[in-house]
C-alpha cells in the first residue's frame, strides 16, 4: 500500500509539467484553448508564447495581461507546450531583476549566460564586472567587521563600487533602457543596506527620478505582455498601437523593437492582400474567388485590418456562397440527391459550431476526403457527437457539388 502511494507520488512529481517553473517562457505546439476557472477563456494559436506562473500535474498556468493591466492565470495542457531558451536580452532583464531582489548568485549566473549571446555580449560585459565588483567589495567589508583599520579602506572601496552602479544606471537611462536602469539602481541600494545596515553615511545618491521611471518601466512591461498576446492572436493593428505606447514609455525596450521589426513584413503583406482583394472583386466570378482568397489570407495574417474587415463585410454574400451556400432550390438542383431538411441541419451545425474559433474556409480548399479528415480532427474541439459530425459531412458533400459547378 505504502509502495503504491510512493509510486504514485513519484509519477506525479515526474509528470508535473515536465520540470517547468515560474518565469519560464513556453510556446504552444499547436492551437489550443486557454481555460480559466473551468471555462473557455480564449483561443491561442500555435507558436504563441506565454510566461509560466505555476504548474500542476497536467497543466501549466500562464500569465495573461488584461486590457486594464490586471493579470490572470489561465491554464493550458502541459503536453502542448515547449519551453523556449531565453535569449541574451531576457537573461539580462532577469539578471537585473535578480540583482534587485538580492538573489546575487542568480544575477551572476544570468549576466554570465547573457554574455554568450553575441548581440548582448557588450552589455553583459559592462554589467557583470560592475555588479560582481560591488558584491565582492561588500563581502570583503563584511568580513572585516573585527578589523576597524582595514574596514575603513574597504568601506571606501565598497562606496566606490556603489557609485559605479549608480553611474551605470544613469547611463542605461540615457540610452532608454529604463527598466534595466531602475533595477540596477534599486539593487545597489539594497546591497548597500545589506552591507552597511544603519550606517548610511557616504552612500552615493541615485541619479534617477525613480518614481517617474518606475512607472514608465511598468507601462513598457505591460505593453510587452499585451503586444505579445495581440501578435499571437494576429491582431497586428492592436499590437502596433501597444508597441508604440510601450516605446514611448521606454525607447530602449528591446522586445518592443523586435516585435516592431517582425510586424512590419506581415503588415505590408496584409496591406498588399487588401489591395489585391479590393481590385479583383469586380473582375467577374474568377476575380471574386481570387479576391476572397486574398481576403482570407490577409485576415489570417492581420485579423484587425480595418480595410480587410470592411471588404469582408461587403463581400459577405459572395463569401457565404463559397464557404457555406444556403440550402435552397438552386442548391438542391445541383446537390445530386439528399434531403433538404437534413442538409440544412448539417449547414446550421457547420456555420454555428465551426465558427466559434475561426472563420470558415473556402469549400474548394480541399476535397471530400480532406474535409472528412479536418472535420474529424475538429470534432472534439467543436464538441460534436458522431451524428452531428455525419450531418455536417453530408452537407459538405452536397455543397462541394454546388460550389464545384
Ligand atoms: C475550439 C476552437 C475550434 C473549433 C470549435 C473549431 N476549430 Fe478549426 N481550428 C482551430 C484551431 C486552433 C486551428 C489552427 C490549427 C490547429 O491548431 O490545428 C484550426 C484549424 C482549422 C482548419 C485549418 C486546418 C489546416 O490544416 O490548416 C480548418 C479547415 C478548420 N479548423 C475547420 C474546422 C471545422 C470544419 C470545425 C467544425 C467541425 C472547426 N474547425 C471547429 C480551432 C477550432
């Protein structure tokens, strides 16, 4: 009995979300639904990135930032995420946070690892020795408590390293690296308090307006979190606005700069697809198909593009004709058999249940067997029973004849 319990516990520990811990960044292996309090919270796309808050046996709970800045922790199945190796910038940010929180070994480790990233090597090479220098000088001073003569010199040395950190923070601020500047400056203060205690004489003053800068760093951090979410949802217009807002608060926030670069190409492509869709729609039936497919590609890339959305609305009737034609007399004439009431039921299920998470695709995007596979694969997500699935397939089979005409 005891052994069984042990085995279960051992298994449990092993299964506990594959060694993921708080602060890890994970990426979705395929599209999935974020759950919050037992309810569907939001769709998340393949490749979308999240920061882990906690884990349990089968789930990871990730940070999700709402529009008002509040953070909730919806969950995802652990088997569907993989951990991402942090880049040098992430290590530097995490290292500065560790320094601020007096986790000095972590700070050293993270700054050292950041040095392996070619792009961040210069910054890591500037930060590590200065932080390291202050920590070493602090340790020396503490070890000399019983030796006042030598302690006086050591104290001078320590205060110099603190001044260097204050200056470094001021420099980081002038290059727009605000969060980093504040973390290093706060870290220096905490270190001074830890080493000198009440003996605060001679501690160099900060050169930063920390109330203002701290608030700006928070704004930028929020913008990073929300822009990442918006990009994951392909809301690129929303993401762009968040990036602009974040960069205004913290011009040197590298995540935002990187997002901006990544977005530029996709937004240009969406704009191009919009122009294509707009110009092709008046060029006969073939043009309409071309236009609809450009619209679909464009919206998949950038779901909140105003022009694409507007065009999509204008072309709703043509869209419906290509994705989910109504079951009427014209339909039945081309459908090659079937019962119109049953077909209509299949259509209703199809247009209602398969649009919970995304738009319908063009029927001619795949053949019957392709649809059979897709509907089979999506049935669980749509919560369809076998009978409902068959009804949808009967409708799609008939509609393929209608669209194919
Ligand atoms: C709960 C959300 C959800 C529901 C409901 C849903 N899908 Fe999907 N569907 C997705 C996601 C997410 C993807 C993205 C690809 C993936 O992750 O597999 C997707 C992708 C697709 C694709 C593209 C597949 C490919 O291979 O490119 C098609 C077609 C599709 N779904 C059809 C359907 C149909 C038909 C239904 C109804 C039976 C349906 N979906 C219901 C979430 C859903």
